[in-house]
């Protein structure tokens, strides 16, 4: 009997055992999946916090200015929040009636649009009719003996009331959190920095925090101003072409432009559909989506890069993936906050040596 231990071929090959690097990547992937699952589940808590955090960067400048005028920070925060709330409420009140009218007119508008596009749809309808005939020939059961069960959902009024109630609750919570961010945010950051052991690290952390605050405040204010100007341009186009409720479409364009690529495509489609259903002749109506596309292209390719600079340019592929992930997790709200969050991540990664590779992947600047 031979007691000599046998050695497996894998054991005799150097480096053929489990790779420590592979284990590290497995842990990272599991951690990423855990974070995504947590973000999806915690939307009701995280969304108002993130919205208040982003609005905090927009209002820090005015609140700081009021503080330099000897106005207490809490009072300045209340004044800034009241001003922005009043401005938004006025805009919503002005646009609520035309938006409601368009919702009521939607079936009639769609039928009118269908009539204008019938010539384009004829070939598609013929193919669909042929496919339906093939389906009827191959349907052995005929489908005649099957009973349909229709389950009625909640009434439209109840659904609308529920949505309005949840929206109002969300707005109140965001404003409440925004006040605390504006009043106590700086103190919280300074306390966290003060917990560091070395004075050199504290000094560097303060410089990084100030840089991120100033950079992001300027960036978000600039992007908001650019989107507002784009909305104004779209409103003027709608007014000149004779579209009803032109400033409703101006507000739509300004909001959609916070979502790169997808927002512009959706805006062109909606603007074109509205023009085709309400403007005569068709050649004049087709000017609306073309001019909308021209304005968004001019903004995205010339104006924003010229004003913001290449420092904030983002990799288009990363942007699309980021938008899809946040849209999948949080829907429309996720797509609206996705790009500001990606910009914050880029600015933060540029200031941390360990994250420079992340900044290089996010950036579209070849020198990054």
C-alpha cells in the first residue's frame, strides 16, 4: 500500500489557486448590488434628502449674501426658501390651467394628429393587416369561446387625489430639509472635519469642501440659467408659430433639458406632435420640431461648453448608463437628479487621489 501523498496537477502549477484579486472584485460587485437594492427600497427617504441637498447648493449664495448683510442665517434661509417657493408656485398656477386643458384635449388632439399622419401609416397598416390574417389562419381555437374578465382599477379622481397628496407631502418635506441644510449644513461639515487627527488633513479637507461647494453652486446655477434661457427660446418659437399655450412648452423644454439626450428627444417628439395637431399647413408645423432640435443642439454643442467649459464635460456613454440606472430605480425623478449627482461625483473624485481613476472614466475631457 502506497502512503505517498498525491499532488493534484492544479497544485503543481504556480498561481493556479484562487485569485485574491478575484475575491476582491466579487466583494465589490456584491457591495454594489447591495447599494443599488438599498437605494431602490429607500426612495421615499432618500429622494427628499437628495432634492434638498441639491437645492441647498442653489440657495447657498443668496443666503450667504444675506448673512453678510447682518441678517441671521436662519432668517436668510427662510427668506430664500419663501422666495423660491413663491416663484415656483406662481409658475405652477399660471401653467396649471393650460396643462389641464391639454389633458382634456388629448384624445381629440391625437385623433387629429392621426388623420394628418394617415398617409405615412398606410404601409404599416397593410403589413399589420397581413400579419393579422396570418394569425387568424394559424389560430386553431378561434378565440371565440374565451371569456374576458375585466378588473376595474381605482377611479381617476381617487388616483389624482392620492398623487396630489403625496406630491404636497414630498414638497413640504423637501422644504423642511432644505431649511436645515442651509442653516446647519456648514456646521455639520466643520464638525466632521474637526474630528480628523492631523491639522494638515483638516486644512486640506476644508479646502476641498470649500472648492466643492463653490464649484457645484456655480455649476448648478449656470445650468439652471441656461435651461431657463432654452425654455424662453422654445416659448418664443411656439408663440411665433402660433402654438397654443406657448409658455407651457417653454417650461417643458426647460425641465426636460436637465436630462441630456433623452430629454431633447422627448421634447422634439412632444413639440412636433403639438404643432402637427394645432398648426396649419403641415410644412409650417414641421418647423416646430426642427427649430426645437436646432435650439437644443446649439445649447448642447456650443453654449453650454463655451460657458461651463470642458472641466464639467461628461462621457456620453457614462451619462446614458447613469440615466438608465437612475430612471430604472426611481423613474422620472431619478432621471432629473441623475446628472447633478454624476457631476458631484466627478468633482469629488477629482479632489481625492484614490478616486482619480473614477474621475477619468466619468470625464469627457481627453486631458483628464
